[in-house]
C-alpha cells in the first residue's frame, strides 16, 4: 500500500467514526463542519498487496477548538500496529460560541446519553500527543514569523 492510500483510508475510517458517533451530525446542526487541521503518520511496517488489516479510530483528547484522534492500522491476527496516525480535527465555519464542549454536548443529546459536566473534561493526553501539539504550535509560530518577514527575490538567468 502506498503512502497516499494510508491517508485516504484514514479519511474513510474517520468519516465512519464521525457519522456513527453523531459527531458529524452534531457539527452540522451547530452550523459547523469538522475538517483536518493537521495530521502525522508513522509507518512501522508496510502492508503488502491483499494483506488484511483493520483501522481503529478513537478520540484521545480535545481542547476548546479541536478534537485529537488516533488511528491505527492493525494486523487482524496479532494486533501489530502497521502505522499510527494523529489527526487534529477542527471545527470550521462555526459561530463564535461553538466549541468542542458544545459539539460534545449536542452529540450526547443526539445519542440520548446522559452526561454530567465532568464528562466533557478531556482525559490526560498521551505524552507523544502533547509533544506533537507543541510541535504544531512551534511550526505555526515559525510559519507566521516567516510570512511576516517574507520577501520574494526572483532571479532569472539569461542565456
């Protein structure tokens, strides 16, 4: 399987996850849409042609604006992780008051799940996710700084 196919299959699994857990419908009802703001993938072992695998998707953490998902490509025989993916999902086109708490509240209402305020407190983020989030912030700050200082020098060689 090539690199592009991993990401395409993640997209399909993520849409299934969002729709089967009412996240997609909840976002839509709030006038928002869930988009991929960032992703990273770590390939551990290649998946060959016709080799079976499964994809698991879980919500591992969230903040005010973003959902953080982990997706794993697994060997169905021994649960070996072929590849692991972190996705930062953002709420876009949302009214200003819409945040992940509003999204999760609406989702629980749609699924008819009784939740306390405590239910919307995110669990402890895994250490590698914390490092990845910090990397994303540093990268964003660097891009912002480069954009402010960017000058374009175009040099054309003539024969």
